[in-house]
């Protein structure tokens, strides 16, 4: 595991933690031109970051979200996968990161692989782990990837929206220990 880990089955796609952004030689070596940040604060609020990051001239998308199973990352899957696709289509590199490069970023990359490679959640996550073994979206994001899978089976339109709305209305929300107990029960 490194700062900028590549996804072997998705040439040009990379994943990692926040601090990789501050390693311009690694980002340049991976031909990174697009950065998807999935974190709970603005990168530009870190001391000295604004000038440094603007100097790198990345095409940048930021999704402000916590690594909490109650957070709704599903609402961003479509935009994130489209951003990754556009970045890779140009033959350049895309770097997806969260704080540690483990949960939020992994969920984003898994969602992309599910859509563009037409594979299931478990296969997509296994592919991500080939490049970065520590990846493991939290239980709420894993549930959202299940919903995403069902959404991808439906043509874009009102039926897909109905599925999303039903999930949003009825989804589980709980404390961390409740999510863990629910996740453990589901594995049995």
C-alpha cells in the first residue's frame, strides 16, 4: 500500500488518502490530472493548501461527506462515476481519495466499477483491494452500493428515482454499535 495506489483492472484509476495530494512527484508519475475528494471538510481550509493545490492545476471535484454509515453517499454516485469516467476517457490519471483511502474513496471507486465494468459490488471491491488491500467501505456505504446495484438494473428515469426515494425514506439510521450489530447479523 502506498500513497497513490493504482487499480490494476482500471488503468489510470488511483486511490489513496488525503496526504497523497501533497506529493506532487507521485501524482505526476501517475499522470494524475483529475482528483475526486470525498472528505468532510474543504481542502482549501488547511494551512497553506489553497495556493499549493491551485498550483497543481487538477480538475477537481469535492464531495463533502463524513465517513459515517448514516451519510448518504448514494446521492453522489452518478456524479462521481461520471467525473471518473470523463477523467479516464482523456487517457490521463484520476485519483480518488478520502482521509485514509479506505472507506469513502473505496465506495466511490466501487460505484464507478459497478457502472462502467458492469460487475457486482463484491467483484468491484475485490478489484479495488487488488490495488489497495485496506479498502473497506463502512456498512452504510456497502448497503448503498447494494441499492446502486439495483438502480443500475433500471434505465435512467422515474423508476430509478422511485427506488432511490424508497431507500432514502426507509433506510436504517443508527449509532455505530447498531450498524456493527446489524452488519454482523447480516453476515450470519
